[in-house]
């Protein structure tokens, strides 16, 4: 259960990860009080001193699938394809879906969900899917669904999303939260799952208990820009570190804006002129600049965005700035090959991918953060699909797009 690739969160309609107005009143008061390790070999260590070199293991996105809604995502072929293209373009490998607590394992909706998960995992770079739930009994819903599905269609994470800090009887609500995590832990151990919780505002004692009870903690950092974002309620991270249990964490950012929010506006306007990956870059830069021993007890996994629907209101007509794509290659054992991509962005950032996994400059790969990827000393394991994610930082088109995929075929009969 302590391994991680990525996760998808599914939640009940009891609470909203976007936060409430009461939530924000607390955040303003708290923010002034103080100034993820991946099992994938292609991910950089979160302990790097250079935040810009980090390849986050988790790049998450909350999603509302619209269960039992005629205008929902599930079962709508056009909407599903737009969604899958979006997560590939933006490198989201952890999807966050709401409102699956009433899912029947043998329903049409379950078949639609299984199909979407299978496609996302096999062809679009998604590594994990999770279910964020509001009661202990809902773990049985996930287990029943998984038992009826093949491995590539299953949910991987049980997430508690219950805002105990906003409940009238906070002590009672917190006890309920711990009970949920205990039940989820039992189910996770029996069915090869992980446990996770989303938090807003916690006390030191609550944070330590939660860190011991869950495998991973998602911490909201809902701001309107990335300016000084690390210092927004920073004490919560120190509280979590107090558990001394190698707590895996990820900040959550919100893309809600003045015209597309159910609550206070957050980064919706900011995203019109900034790529969404900059939020984590800025946050991670601030995090790594902290000179604090308590950081040794935390494992920064990556980040999460709330919510997919709102991205459809941000730069919806952004043009694809990629102008040329990598081409297929055939190589012999021991050869060296290169793949190239081009963009008209004035300051592009590059992430080369293999079979949906982000590559880093190590072993046989070089140029993974440039326009040209080089693969050296090729062997059979290097065969597969390669593509580049190119992020424009131009204010008039701060968009991320994935290139077309190029196939590398390794010919074992070369020279024979």
C-alpha cells in the first residue's frame, strides 16, 4: 500500500473540494501564522533542491463524471474524447471523480466508468484511479465494483473527503473521519488499495492523527494567484510532519474564477495568462526554499487541480502551438535514436513521455526537457510509443499540448 503512481478521487455530494465561504474565513486567519515519492523509475526525487527539475509523480485532476445525468461525461463519446485528450495534453495521471457512492457494480454506469478508466490507463497516461467517499460503508461500493472488473478498469484509492473542520460539532465530525479511515484501511489491506484524505484546516493534534491513519494527504492551497502561495497556511504541513511517519502530501489548487465558481473565485483569471503547471512550480520552489527540519518527515508527491469542468471555461479556444511532431523510428540493439518536436511558443517547456510515463535525464535518456529526446544503447525494453508535452508560457496562449505519438521499433534481427 505504500507504493504510488497516481490516483483518481471520487466523492459524494456531501462536500465540495472547492471550499466554502466559511472555509475561506478560516484560511485568512490561519495563513498569517507561519511564514511524493514515486515508485516509477521515470520520476525525479522530490528531495531535489531544484524545484524546476522535479517531475511530480502525481499530477491530479478532480472530475465530475455526471453519473445518471443526460448531459454528463460518462457515456457521451464526444465528451469522453475531449476529456481524454485534455488529460493527455496536460499530463494528468491522476483523475478525480465525484459522486460514485451510489454506483451499482452491474449497472450501465459501471460499464461506462470501466470503459473510461480502461482507456485512460491504457492510452492516456493515467496510472491510478481512486474513490473519494463520505461514509465508511461506501468502501463496499468500490470493492464490489472492483470485484466485477479487470485490473485495468479498477479503482485504486479510497479517499475520505469530509470537511470535519466546517461541521457544527467538530470533535464528533473528526471522530467520524477517523472511523472512515479505519474502515478504509481494513478494506485497503484486503483488496490492495491505498487510503487518502483531503484536508483544509486542521489542528496540530488532528494532523498527527490523520497522518498516522492515511497513506496520503491532499492539502488545499486555494489562492487567486501563485504569489507567496507556499505560505498560505504553511503550519498545516509542519503539523503533518509532526507524525514522523514519512507522510506523502500534495497541494490542491483551484481553477474556479469569477464567472465559473460555486464559491469564492480562485485561479480562474490567473490561468488565462499562466500555464496550470506553473502553480506547482511556484509552490514547489517555495517549498524547497524552506529551511526546516520538519520537511524530512514529508514526501512531496506532486499536485492536484480542482476541477475539470472549470478548465473548459479557461482558454477554451487556445490554438495548438506545436508545429512539428516526432516520427516513427526503427533501431537495432545498441543503436541511438532521436525524436524531435517544435513549437512556435516563445518560451516552451518540454516533457518527453514513453507509454504515458514522464522521462527524466538518466540512464539512456537525454534531452527529456528539450525539443529533442535522445535514446541511447537501445534494447528491447525501449520499444514503445514516445511523445512530447509542450507547455507554452506565453501570456496570450498559456496552454499545454501533447504531440502525436511516434513508435520506436527495435529490430532484433539487425545484422543477422
